[in-house]
C-alpha cells in the first residue's frame, strides 16, 4: 500500500549538520554534541577573565579622592570631587567609542584574539596608571585602558557559544557574577593596598617605589592577575566559525539541521524592540550603579563636617569586600531560585524597586556611629550589591534571548557601547553633585554634619 504524504514527511530524515574540518567553531559544536556535561574548564576561564578585566574599572574609587589631592590639580578641597569625576569617567569614554569596533573584530577574526589583546592592555595601561604623577597622564592611561579593553562583548558571546542550549543561562550568569564581584572587589583591593607606606609602614619603606608611587601596588596586583589570565589564553579554544577555504573537507552528522539551512535574513538590531528596550534599561541601571560606586566611596572617606563618615580607604575596602563576598554567595546559591520563581523580567523589576529605599537610607547613616553605623552600612551595602547583580543578570538574559546566535556579538557590542557612554557620564555627574553638596549647605548627601556645622566651614 502506498504511503501517504503525511507519513512520508514524518519518516523523512532531518537534514544533516555540516562540519568543516579545521573550523574552530565546528570543533566546538562537535565537542558540545559529544559531551552533555557542563564545560567547567571554559566557564572557569570565562569567570577568571571577566573578573580580571572588571577589576580596574572601580579599583581606583577608594583612593581616587587621595590621588587627586596628591596630584595637586584641585586648588580647594571641595573641588576634588569635580576632578575625580572626570578621571573616573575617562575609562568609560574610551570603552564607549571602541566597543563596537572590538565587537566587529571579534566577529571577523575570532573571540580569542580580542580577549587576549584586551587582557594584555589591562596589564600595560593599568600599571602605567599606578605610575601616574600628573593628572593628564592619569586620564590618558585610563582612556586608553578603556579603549583597548574590548573584552565584555566577546566574552558574553563566548560564554554562550561554549555551552549547550540548556546551559547558556549558566554561562551568562557566570559573566554577570564575575563582573559584579570584580567591580566590588576592585575597590576593596584599592582600599587595602593603596598608600602602603602609610597603611603598612613595617612592610614598605618610604623611599621605596611604593613610597614614590603610593597607588602602584593595587594596580600591580590587578595587572598580575590579568597577566595570568592572558597566559591561560594559550589553552583557550576558539568558538568562531571559519569556513572560508574549507569547503572541500566537510563532515556531516545525521539528525541535525544544517547551520546554513537554518539561517534566515538578519533583522536589523535597531528595529528589534525587545533588544533595544533591554539595552535602554541596561544603560539606565549601569549609570545608576557606577554613580553609586563613586559617590559611596567619596562619601565614606569625606570628612564628617561635609556630611561624610571620615572613613579611611582601608575601611571602605573592608565594607566593599564583605559586600563582594555576600554577592558571590547570593549568585551561587540564591539567584537560581529567584530566577526560577520570578523569571528575569519580574526579578529585574523587583530589584529596581527595592534599590530606591536602600539608596535613600544612606544619608541618614551620618547620624549613627560605632556598632550601629557599622551594622547599617554593611547590611545596606550587601543588599544593594545583591539587587544590582539581580538586575544585571536578568537584563543580560533578556538581551541574548532577543537575538539569534549569529547576531549576539553585534548586539552585545551595541549594548556595551551604549552602557559605556552612560557610565562615562555617571562619574562626572556624581562628582558635580558632590561638589554641589559641599558648597551648598542644604543640597546633596554631603550637606551638613549631624551637629549642624555647615558644609562650607573648614577645620
């Protein structure tokens, strides 16, 4: 009896997936087909690399106030925040102008070369920043560091491409976790290791290199970690498909669809509203988190007469280190349940709403002291960090699910560029707000001491 067309369609085998010998992307696809487990080695590299690349972004915040003072660029103490804002913004300005370029390079020559070059730039220019003795040198090295460190977009794409479909959320979560921990541990490193002659006089002599360059030690430690990650790139597998010139050596796997047959005409990313809306949200929260990082550090080290807490850079580093440790625990053991119950959209909305009362509570902490101040500050910093990483991970998942795989690199590049421009505005804006607060007794978080001394009065 003849078979019906429907039964013939059911019995027809699925098209074969084409593998090209010598193509690194096809090699990765074969590995994922043969191994169902989690790619721990690749994800460990993703985590370490992302962590090393994120450290320089915020490591300067605890000592930024003191660095500007030592560079003798501010004529008055209340002007330090203004100059600190532009120095903090220079990294993001550089990254904002270069991110799309590095995304295009990564799509053309591969993820591995861009990742390796980015780590190498961290080693060189972060060290040079620690050796800066002029304000313009500090800004230039930070600007070049941001422009040449094009890691974020390719590492997000890489974390997706080394994972099977069901593991891609885990890959992006590791990027968000490592990045979040890095931007929190970075200030801790800066706080503990800056001015080592002053903090650890029994270990560092005043006439040593660290006495002449008091902010070199934290930069060297970060550069050393980046150098180790750079060396590990030798064992990093490439994931980009490179089929040109390999058409004669083809291998097929039955039961899978061909990569070529599933490709559809690419939709313009700028007309992809789910992607654009997630990028806009990403930019707004990036501006918020960066401004918070700078204001928090400057606020805590500022004098009590300006409405600050009179902390040392070491005290700030300790607060941020505890916040970073709590963030790591939260992301590894709690976030998966939050995402499973609420999903990325609801969790992002709730985290954004809860951030408002946490931020609003900080100015009132100037009325506390001793144990009460410590408890309130540590709890607020930990909760704020958890809410920030919840938003970042949720938005990253939405961005990468809004585009097909072949457009992820470009989408992440656009997101990184837009986010960097917003982050570039944040430190400068924060510095101006702090300057306004120190000059206007009724304005800003640095306005008036609890005992009523005006912010414009001096010791």
